[in-house]
């Protein structure tokens, strides 16, 4: 189904103009004051759905700002865009493809057409095959060449064929079953390969070569290295099928690599890599937590899909998160956004959201190819709390940049130790509180005087102690990290990214920018190894190639 993206200039919409004025009106807006003036502010700016509680009251907004942001989403054609996304229209216009990750979590019985064919039966067939495979491994029926059951599964893949599965399988470790350990091999760095191989036993290891295209350099090199290692450890070509399987839309290339066709699970070109953890690319997740938990993950995401489609815009979680991002990026000049999970198990969410957001919305032209005149996606960064508090939070509190942040925290821990979790939760809340409240000059002076310092010392130190405050954040609270809630959380961000792409008029589902480096890499490699004797295009690259050639030892 072809998709005609809106060609309107979003900055000319009445709501955009009104938001510009609103930004001026809010120049002196004080969050402290807003909470004092409105005892209902927390209730007014919070939402509870799909197992996630979102507090967005610590944002530089009032009720009118929210209305204008929602109006902007309406005027930009979001309702039509959401329908197009779910109905399988070619929202990935440059590649003329739909982006149907939502089909992967829909129950059997629903219909989703791609080129007139209902894809739901194939989606559920793949899920059934995953279920059978997982069952065979978990029940010791899938055995290695020496007839021992599989104990370790190694996912060989990169980007979307790595980050999502790694996030989920590690976040759901408390749900791990049957003692199957999952490992991830992504980078083309021999050190990561050797370190992992040293922990494995070839007889009991199953490799999943996970690559939508089956043409990704890093993945193919690691897969070749894994095959070489397996053979060197005593495995044979005849028994290779017991140790190697693949998930790919390129069955031919996977077969050419030596993987048996019955050991290849499908992927489809209507699923983007960074949206693919819900497909058979999620096989390592299912190997770790079992197929029922994997289905719970899908159900959680499906609930968020329904919320996104059906909740009124004013109470629509992905929409609100997205529009707050637009507010800061396009009206306040924010260039980055911090993701701060206060949970060990969610430690990889920042990396997954980095790819999801930056590969999707790191674009400079609109769907119709015209240059974008406003800022698009921000830099996504961050890391697990409290560690960040003792590192980069200083810049969040006192730096000159405005950096909106999302705090993500579960209420309960799977591993309670004394009162650690109470302290972890308290730290999370106090960080967003400190960002919001800050410490005024007068408060800093009073604090220093109370310490008995001389007036000269008070004046010398006070400016350094001031924390401007008024810095915005969202807090997402989960009761506990569970498959369903994690599914909803990840889907929340997928839809947030989509909403923003609609506002900016860009294609969130292609990634042409990563291709140039790959193409140039071939030429650089040939010159480094001496198979191309011509000089590089520029002196810097040539100089570095020469340095490599004269110093390389291994
Ligand atoms: O190079 C970027 C990219 O294409 C990502 O979008 C993708 O997730 C990753 O590479 C891996 O691709 P594949 O699954 O085809 O190996």
C-alpha cells in the first residue's frame, strides 16, 4: 500500500506558530513555582497504563503547552500516520516498504496485508518454529556432536540483530529457564571473540547467526571465526548443523554459508533491524526465558500498540513523550536526551534506545527528499544510575546545556539486599528532584553561613554552589521488570520515535547514512593489506594507512 507522507511544512502550522509564542511566554517559567501554584500538577501530568506509570510533571510545560503540543500532533496528521503504520502502508517510502514490527506482536486471527497477502500466518508459523526449537534445546533433545545437551547459545549479530535481544535477555535474567546461557558476539574485534570462546565448550554450544541481510561484515566474519573454532575444537562439517543456525531474510546466503535450510528462521524486509527483537531475531531471548515468557513480552508490546492506537492524544504515552522531545529539541534548543535506568537489569536499555532513536531519526531530509529546516533526532545517551551520578550528572545539574532526561525505575528488586533498593529508588527520585528544584544563590549563601563561614568565604563559594534547577525530566516507574512490562516499555519508545518522525516529516525506517562508511571501508582495507596499491582519496586516511602498515604486529 503506497504511502503519501504529508508534504506540509510543519513550521507553518498554526500550532507550531502558537508554540513559538508559548515558548516566549514560558521564558521565566519556574517548575518550583508551578508545583507550588498547582497542588494537582502531579495528577494532571501523569499517566498509568500498560504496567507503566509515567510522571511527566517535571517538564517545562503548563496545560496550554500540552494542548498545543497535542494540537501540533493532530495538525501534522499523526492519526492518519498511525493508521498507515499499523495497516502496512509503505511508511518507509525511500525503500518502498511497510514497517510492520507491530504485526509481530498481534494475536493470530488479526489480519495484516502486505502486497495483498496476510502476513499473520507466517508470523505465527515462525513463532511456532521458535517454540519447537526452544523446547528441543530446553528439554535436552537438541544435542551437540558428542550427544551432550546444549548449555550455551551464542548470538552472532550486530545492530538490531544484537542490541534488542541482548537488552531483553539480560533484563529478564530472573526469568531464565533451564540454565541455558546466552552470549552475544557483535563487534569484529578479535578480543571479544577470543574472550567469549575461552568460556565455551564446542560440544555444548549452539551459534545463532542473526542477520536480516546475511551480508553484514562483522557478523559474517564472526560466523566464519566461530565455524573455524568449532572445527578446531573437534567438531566436524557433518555435524555442523547441530551447532549453527540462522535467522535471516536471505536464506540463499545463509545456506551458502553452510547452514541447513531447516535451521534457518525467517525475517522479512518489512521489519527493520532495530525493530526486530519481536521476530525470530528474538530467538536468543526465547532460548533464555522460554517461549511463554517471550509471548508475554509480545503481549506487553501489543498492549502498548493498542494504547498508542486508541488512547486519546492527551493521554497517549508515546505521543506525550514524543511531543515533549519536540518541545525541547525544536523550541528550547536541546540537542541531547539522557536515558537513565535505575536498575541493573535495564542497564542495556540506553544502548538499545540509542540505535532505535538515532538510526531512525538521525535524518536531514524529509520523506520527499527536501532538506529539513529544523532539528531532528537528538543524541541519545546515558547509563545506569547511581553510577552516572558519580560521573556525568554534574553536567546535568550545573552544565550550560539543557538536557532532558528519562528516569526509568522499578519499585521492587528481584535481588533485595538490605535496604539497597530503597536507596536506589530514593536516589532516582532525588536526582529528578534536584534537577527540578536546583539551589538558588540565596539558598547557597544561607547554607554556607549556617556552616559558620566568613562573609568573604560565603561570597567566594556561593556561585559554585548554585544549581540552576528547572531542568526537565520524565520518570517511568514499573512495579517490577517483567516480560510484559518490558515489552510495553520498548514499544513505548518505538512509538515515541515514530511520532517524532511524523512531526519532522522524515522516514524513521531507512538508514542510508551507515552505508558510506561500509563502502569506504572496503577501499581502506584493500590499501591496508596491499591488494590495492593506489593512494587513498585524502592524505589523512593515507597517512593513517601508512602508519598501520609500518607498525602492525598482529
Ligand atoms: O548497518 C546498520 C544495520 O543495517 C542496522 O540497521 C542493522 O540492525 C544492522 O546493520 C545489522 O544488519 P543485519 O541484521 O542485516 O546483519
